[in-house]
C-alpha cells in the first residue's frame, strides 16, 4: 500500500462531488481518477477537484493499475453492475447506499467480493460520524439503560421530476431506498433485524413510494417508529429512548453534529461533536484503515448487516406491492 490510498470514483453526480471534497480532508487519501459515461463530464469533474486521470468509461477507470479502491456513486439501479465491474477488475469497493436494489443483487455483490478476497462496504456514512460512534459506545455501556424505542424521521421536499432519480421507477426511485435506508440502518445499529414489520406508503403516479411509515417490532416489545418522505420537509429528528434516559440527536440527525442525553428526572447533558467537513471523511478513513489492515469488510458496517437491511427493505416493499422494472 502506498503512503496515500488512491481512490477512483465511478460517476460525477452530486454524491460523487461530496465524496471528492471529503477526500481532501483525509491525510492518507487522494482521488487520482474519475470515470464517467462521457469525456466531457469526466474532465469537468476532474478540473473541479484537481483529479489527474479522467476516463470516458467505467471500464477504463477500473482498469487503471494505480487505483487502490473504487467508490461507486451511481444511481441505485447501477450499484450491482458497477460494483461487480470493479470487483472483477480486482478493485476493493465502497458502494453508495442503498447497497443495491434488493437483497438478491446485494448477495451477488457480497459473493463476488468473497470469491475475489476483496474489501467491500456499503457507504452508510452516518454510522462513522463522531457523535454516532460516541452514542453507540454510550448505549453499549448502559448509559441510557435498556433501550426501548427509536423514533426517527427523514424527509425533504424534492422538486418533482418524473424522470429524475427520486421519482423514476427505472432508477429504483422512491423515499424508501433513497432516504428510508438511513433510519432503517439506525434501527439496525441499535436493535438488529426486526422480528415483525408493519408499514404503509403512498405510491405516487410514477409508481414509486413518495412517503412511508414503518413500525419495527423486536424481542421484548422494543419498537422502532420510522417515517420518510420526498414530498415534504420533516423535522429530521432521532430519539433513542431507554429506561435510564433518552438521547436526542441534534439538527438533521443523519448529519449528527451532536446529541443531548436527558434523564427521567429532567437533567440533561449536551455532547457537541461537530466536524469541519461534510461527514463523508470518516467513512473514507474507515475504508483506508481496513485496507491497510488487510480486512475484506468493516466491523462497524459489516456485509451481513447490509444484507439484513436489504432484506428488511424488500419485506417493506412487498407489503406495498412495489417492484421495479429491473426486477421483472
């Protein structure tokens, strides 16, 4: 391994721009190559982020012998194919969330990574934020007592575009896969896989879910109450509630700049753990650490859990009768 982990990025969209900006904040990482479907797009992206190698195809990018690891930043429906392309070229992969469209695709990705002995991780960046790491440690230490409930929402009002990735079924659009994966992954981190799932959704005129609500039931009657929407702005709050107190995550909870613990008697303690970048830098650090240690997956975001999250989302969509064209 070189002094710096050398990244290649597949795609030049908004999430790829956030990622490239975050790499600049990580001392032992750099983006050396970007791949797009057109040379013009690759050049514009390369100019913006001072990336020396610009490729007009994803195949050319993954063939670059100097690229250590690939970040897949394409829409959901391309995650499987792009990840397999990189793995077949013997490149480790960080794949943007949701990991895939369904668990069948995700299993193919995991099987290929294991076959090739390569690192693979879902880019659930929220899990690596300092406040979430500390909250996880406090939960494990029993600071909140026995966790009984999670209440989390995530919603924003998107500009309606039936051909855009949020509303287009051809791109596996909808609130669940795009942002529902955040509270579902938070529930998974705290409780594991739900024992029973109840859910409801409003399916829009393009055939994808525009808003949804979910209740997850766990052993001992523990509950996660979650809702997401792409047609209205919600508070974007998360409350982790235990027998000895509750943790309220500050601000937009998926960005987690900090949290407040409130005990049953009303006493509170604030943990302000802001960060200077956009938050993606911490998952980049995790990938670099894993690669340097020769790991093929992260202990913090393991592949088995990504598969469980995909299974959960498959179950939810089945309750709504929602499938995508690529699944037919």
